[in-house]
C-alpha cells in the first residue's frame, strides 16, 4: 500500500513551489483554497498538491496559511523546530534506478544545492534541504531483505540495547560555482 499524500506547512510558497518543481522535478497537479476553520477574521489556507512521479505517484502537499493569529507563530522545519537533529524527521522519495539516482544527484547540484550521500548497504541515499528547513532524500533500494535480516529485525525491535551499526562513510557533494 502506498502513501496517498503527506501534507506539511510552508512559510514561503514561492520558494517551496520553485524547489519542488524545478529542483525535485515534481509536478503541480491541484490547488485548493479553503476557509481557515475557526478563523475570526476571514482567514484561509491554500492546499497545494505535487505529484512525485508519473503516472500515479504519491502526492506531497503544502499548506500556505493566511490566518492572522498564526502569522509568524509557526515553524516549518520538522526536526530542528522540535529541538531534534535535522536528519531525524525527513522526507524520503524512491529512486527506482541507478540512472534516476545519478540524475537527481546531478540535478540538485546544478540547482546549487549541497548534497550528502550515504551508502546504507541495503540502500543508498542522497540528501539535501528544502526551503522550509526539511531534509529531503532520494533512496535507492539495492537488494531485497533476506529472511535472516527480517528475523534479526524482529529480535532486535524491543531489545534494551541492540547491537550498534558502525557509522558508514558520508560523501558531501558541493555544487560547482561558476
């Protein structure tokens, strides 16, 4: 079962739109404007939907809030806004092939984004930041999970102190400055 959509707040719709269409390559497919429930001064919100892949990919949506009581009172950075490391709450999108993965890495760099890359052994990932302070990821699964891995997962799920993985190397790709 796939995810239909994830909805998040944005503080800058123009920058968010530019990032998710130009940098991520997603397609704007729907915009709804609705009254802000409970508003005393005619507040409203715009709900903006982006299709993440063709033909029927999951959607990513953003709320552009126009409500006086909220102006300047909310943060959009999912992790750091809660006092957590930036990598904890993030959005991970599927990179179905090596070619797609490489294309997205090049695309992010060409748009001036620093990209962090990590090989997790069963998958590999590239990460960058969106204009809302949210870490985004493209992840390519490299192999299926073995029956032994699934059994290990079941055993270690509730262990008081499961065995720790050794940190894997990180590669930082910086955009070319021209």
